[in-house]
């Protein structure tokens, strides 16, 4: 999985937002707000991470059980698909 090219992650103060650029501005109105772990996953998806790679990355970065990490990753992927930012 990979984030579409026309979506960028930006840190504004203590918040993370995903903004559309280029052609995506026409089809996508608004912003996506992310917390720190969401931004972490978004960055991994920009590089084309798989679901298993995302789970392993969360386990390496945060003190979380594997079943919780997997559920969080699946939820994040679903939201990214619903927002149409994945290709």
C-alpha cells in the first residue's frame, strides 16, 4: 500500500495534518488530522509499507501489544481507504 502522491503530511505546532496538493485539491476538500501514531503510520505508507510492516513498526516504536497494534493498523488503513488517499 502506498499514499497517493498528491497528499502531504505537515506538522503544524503540535498537530499533524494531511493536505491535498496538485490535482488532489479538486477531488479532495478539507484536511485530515492525525495524532502522533497516525503520522508515524502515514510516513511508513508514503514509502509503500505493507500491513505487516506497519504492525512491526508500531511494535518497535511504541509499547503496545501485537493484537492492539494490528487492530490499530487495520483501523488506520480503513480510514485511509475511506478518505481515498491510498493507491
